[in-house]
C-alpha cells in the first residue's frame, strides 16, 4: 500500500504517497513578466523556495518550479497570478514525473488537460496489493479515466483550447496537429513533455536553456592519463535562479589535449558543465604540486546528494575538493568533518589501467 486514499469534493480518489522523493512532485508555473513568483505573490510561502527553470523565454516569460501540488496551493492562484501579471498563465501539476494536469487561464481562454494520464492514474487511486484481487482496482481506474476524459478531453480538443490560450497570450503557436501531438505524446519524465507543449504553443525554451550537464563519470574517465594543466576559479554566470551557494565561484579544470570543463555547485548538487567564457584566476595550492602530472584515479564525493565534490588522484597524491560555506575547500580532514564521504572504490579498481 502506497498511502491513504481520500476523495475530493468531485468524488475523485487521491492518495497520499509515502515516497515523494521518487520523481518530481509539484507544480510548474508559466507566466509573463520580469518579476519572480516570490515578488509577485510574496504571501505564498512556497514561492520563496521556487526554482527558476527558464528565465526570460521569448524575452518576457518565466518557467518556475514549485515544490507543492497545484491543488495544495491557494485555489485562486491562477486568477491572482493572471491579474498580477496582466497576462494569461499556465500551470502543470506533476505527479512523480509520471503524469501532469495542465491548466491554462486567460481573461477569455481556458485550457484544462492531462499529459500522460495513464502515468498519473496510479497516484489518483489507491494502488492494489499484489496478493489481492485487482478487478475492483481496474474497474475504478476505468471509471476514473472515463470521468477525467469527459471533464477534460485530451487530443485535438485540448489542443484547440491551448491554441486559443496561446493567441490570447500573444504567442504564435504551431498548428493543431503539432499541439495535439504534444498533448498525446509521452516522455520518460512528464516535465519534458510539458516543455514540448510549451514549445508547440510558441514559447522557445531552447533559446534560453541552461547548458546541459555532463555525465561526471564520463568526464573523469576521459581524462585518465591526461596531464593537469591548471585549475581556475571563474565567476558563476549571472543568474536569477535561487543559488545554494550565492556568490561562489565555479572551478575550471584544464587537462592537456581535452576541452576544459566547469565544476559548478550553484544548485542542490554539483554539476559538470561545458566550458563557459570568462577570465579565470589560478586556484594555486594544492593543485600547483600536481601540474603536469596525469590523472590516475577519480571519484565523486557524497554528502546526502549524488554528486557534491571530487577526489582526484595524481600518482601518490589525492586532492579532495568541494564547497563549504560558499568557498572551495581542499582539506580532506575538513571535508570529512563536514560529512563528505569518499566511496570505497576510490582505489586501483577505478584507476587508469596503466597505473595498476
């Protein structure tokens, strides 16, 4: 049993799930204007922890992520936000990244529909146990699906309403077939499908998308055997996103014969990013002692997140580094005292083959 089943005023069963960490649970809010959500509606506490996924889309639209479901936010949120911005708004309530309910509201146009409804049904009904009779569960699912689609049709009906919303918003949406495909299509993470929907409605998120993070293990393994040329502190690019380490610099790692990469800890975890332009300042010790030496082993540091720092080995010397209070710290004892842990496989089994 995943949780406790309840029914809302419309008779739709909902379930309180016991594992909210599985996928994203919350609301993606899309609106026009320069201000952040917390500036527009400061009385909504959850808006102060909202994350800005896309800034200034088409020059004026914001796409923000709120860690609370739409039904748990104020019931009049969308009209309040519409009135505060003077433009139509759009929101998607996401269920564990599996399905989402989309609601667009303008002064004249309104759109309600589901993305990947089948993925959301398991969170709208209490799931059955594997040893039980699933016939009632299947029947309730079928009834719920029918009620939802009767109230909020998908496909071309949803697409037509969304196109009307986009026109009122001053956007230039794609044709009916392409918008219908966005509603009827699917992605591993429903947030990706929602972005496809935004793009079909005329919001060019790709033009302002942040750089795609690089896979840390691929980056590290590719650099085995390459000599270290330098480590530089570089300013973090200007951003209106909520930063975990505001004001902290990024690190640029330079290895002979390969493109530099950026190490950034501005979010809840550390990211490897492609090199960004900008002047850098040499980090100095302890990297000065290993300049010109090949990387022979590497590991990511853990501190309650998948990736939040690095340990690099150059011959007999290992260097730990991660951010503490907005600064990069390289002292192993200090990092251990802060709760950083190095995986046990930072050994020869993860080393450059010629080093073993």
